[in-house]
């Protein structure tokens, strides 16, 4: 499997964004990484569309994006609840569509996919949402167990070594002959 990967940025154009994000995008684009299908920059509105399988960002921006999505979902749920309880006809419609609403609620339940992965550490670390409950904590533990069982840390370490070697080789090849 080759998951599609995008870097979160303020635009999809290569000239947009902070220097470090643009440089990371350039390196990912120019360096072939086995098992990774880099698609370029993605924007905030791509997060829920499935534009890519994995969106990569740093912790500050990622936390803002996550909490914005959570807040928006809660706000829409509140609007929907108010609309569906306003009249007896709306309540009847809700009752008829209850199964669909329950499936939607389950699909959007952040406890089912609780936990962000910290990379760059010599082990598996899952950062769980501080406001989660037992179900969310269990989901984060399940995620950590699956990652450890499948040797994810070792695979990431090997892929990073391969990536750094390729980037280093390209940098040496780009040096003027007088500097070699």
C-alpha cells in the first residue's frame, strides 16, 4: 500500500507558506520514498474531504486544525438538534431518520480515532485528547499497540535513514566541483 500524503499549508501552490514548510515540500517531492505517494500541499478545507490519506503538519497548526474541526462539528450538531426538535413534524422526521443520524454520529465520534502520533522519538507515543473518556483512551491504547506490533517505529526509522541518505547524496552532487 502507498498512502497518499500531503503537507498542510496556506495554499496548494509551491510558492505559498512558510520557508520550512516549502522546503519540506520540495524535499518530499524531489526524493523518492518507498511506500509513500506525496501529493503536495493541502489546505485546511482538504482535511475532511479525503484529498489525501495522511495530512502532515507540526503540532501547533495541527492542534488548531483539530480543535477547529471539533468545534465546527459540535456547532453543526447543535444547529441540527435545534432544527430537528423545533416542530412536531421535524421530530417525526428525526425519528424516521434516527438510524442514519446514529451512524453519522458514530462515524464522527472523535473517541473512535483518539490520539495523535508523535514522531521523532525513540518509541511509540500517542497524545490523547485531554477531554476524552475511557472509550477514547482505549482507542489511543489500541492505536499504540497496533503500531508497536507492526514495527512502525522501526519502519519509520528505516524510511527516514533512506530519505536522509538520498537528500545527502543529492546535496553532494549539487556542490560545485571546487568544493568536493
